[in-house]
C-alpha cells in the first residue's frame, strides 16, 4: 500500500476517460459504414465484442495507476 498520494491515479482516470471517448467516437463513426448492411444479429455480436474489447488493456493500466509499473508485483518474481 502506498504511503503518499501520487498524480498517477487522477491522471490515469483522465487518460482512461479520454481514451474511451476516442474509442467510442471511432467506433460510432466507422462501424456503421462497415457493417450497416449486415444482418442485425451479426451487427449485435460485433457491437458486443467492440463493447468488451476495451477491457483487455484495462488490467495493466490499473496496475500502472496503482504501482507505477506495467505488471503486477507477483508477475515480476521469477518462477521456479
């Protein structure tokens, strides 16, 4: 646990918010033109996948916000 507050958390939250806005705008701008003529059920699956994909880098980003390193402390220990 940290003893002193850092700017990583508020800056990380702002960066995450900005990245999500950019991601949403890109998806909203380009996805309908690419998949707009496809069957509705396929569009639904694609939009569900796109709605979950942004979560993939989130774990490492949250670890960085908390520790300042890109991997968890238990991941850095050599395995024997």
